[in-house]
C-alpha cells in the first residue's frame, strides 16, 4: 500500500505527549503505510524511535525550515495529512503537503485549509470537559485511525532511559522510587504556584521520607534556585532534552504541582500525579485514572483560561499545608504501574 500518513503536532511538550494516543491510532489504522510526524525541534527527541512512527521531522521556526519540511512532505506523496495543531503554519503545511485528504479541527479561518474537519471539542456539558488526548484521538479516528485507549502512549527508549538516569545521577537522586518531582511554575503565569508555597510542600514531603526533585524549564532556572534556597535539600533536575526528561520521570514515585508537560509525561509512564488547577479545567487535562488526582480552586472564575490576571488569587489560595496533606494522602494509595508505558498497562480496561 503506497502513500504515507503525515501527522502534524508542532508543540508543546504536554500537547505532543497527549497526541501520542492519536499517533498510535493512525499507525494501527493504516497498516502498510508509513507514519511521519512533524513537530518542532525541541520535542522531536521524545517521539524518535517510538513504535509505529517511521520518521520524525524536526521543524524550526524559520521560513527556510518550513520550506524544507514542505519539500520533504511532498516527496512522500502522502495519502492523508492530519493537522493536530491548527495554527496557520501547520495548516499550510498540511494543505500543501500534496496529501489526497487533509484533516483538521474546525477552527475559525484555518478550517478552509482542510478537506474534512471535526469539532475541536466535544464537551458533555458546560461544566464537563473532554480529555485533551480524547479530542486528538477523535480527529485521528475520523481520518481513519483505529480505536485505541485515549491515554498518552510512550515507550521508554534505551536512549531516554540512559540519559534520564544520567540526569538523575547529576541531580543527586539515589532513590528514584521514593523521589517526588515538584513542578511549581507553569507555562502561563496564572498557572504558577507561589515559590513560598512550593517550598512548604517540599519540606513536608522530605519530612515524610520523600526526596524532592524540582523540575522546570531553562527559563525557570532562577526560580528553581530560589526554591532550593527556601527548601534546603531540594534537588534540581537538568535534562539535556525532552527524551532525557522522560527517562528521568519514568522511574520516579510521583510528579506533583501545576499542570505541565512533565506531568503529562508522568501519565504516559504510569507515574502517579497530583495537580492543582486554577485557570485551566482539570477535566480537559486529567485522565480518568485513580493514579492521577487534583485539587481545584473554589473561586467562581475558575477555568477562565486566562494567561494573565489582574488579581491572580486562585492558585495562591491553595494553601501549601493542605497541599502537603492531600499529596501524602494520594501517595498512600496511588501506586505506579510496573511497565514502561501506561497504555500497555491499562489498555484492556480503558
């Protein structure tokens, strides 16, 4: 069977991780066709060598890189292209790829680039939200993908395992099975927990016998240093790329903190999580799995989806003392899976 399948999900870490269920669906639904995934360069290492993906094409945010990727896609003579991202560049790449069928979400002006569209969200009610992995999977299914669990699907590659172990060793982690990763910052300022709160939680976790490993982006290094100063003994992870980050998270006891890319990686590897939510809706970002719990602000403006806020009191109102109690209670009964991929571990019942 000729003609490749092209899937585009350009960024970001959590969203690329959530899209792996859709990639699995396409690989299963188009046997005999190669699945090619286009993503931005920082996220390519996460998808390389993943089962079902023939090739990962790393895109940079330049016109030259876009033209080069477009030339490559056209050479594949794809049978179908699916845009899981939906910004102007990804929509244009999908349209000009030469694919016989182009699929995407029904998103304002971008929908005109696609031959077929599906609704971006399918919420059961105003209060309920469709899990993001399920939304992406719904698009894959419409394009011809197979029925698979709506959970992130990642296999821990040997490279990720090795570089992750090296990153943990550099951080001083000698008992990953007891170590809890803490993510205090967020991709939005409104999703960030105050460092003073994070420090109280870190001290509480360490007092309960859990080493604490702070995780953040390169831009958050200053904040991580301040956290370590506020909570002495807190370790800091420095992973060279997202594959190493995945390898470092996979053997941990849990990941707690704000909704983040590392938290979605934890879900993919069956590592328990506990998350606090303010401007984002937990239903959109949390799978129905007892290993993954959350604490949500009670303010009436919650789930506002605002990236900036003039009063910003939803997350600061979640006290660190209560957070510590909630996290420890969750850890007392939430146990990690024994495998390297959470989908393999629970697929039969999902």
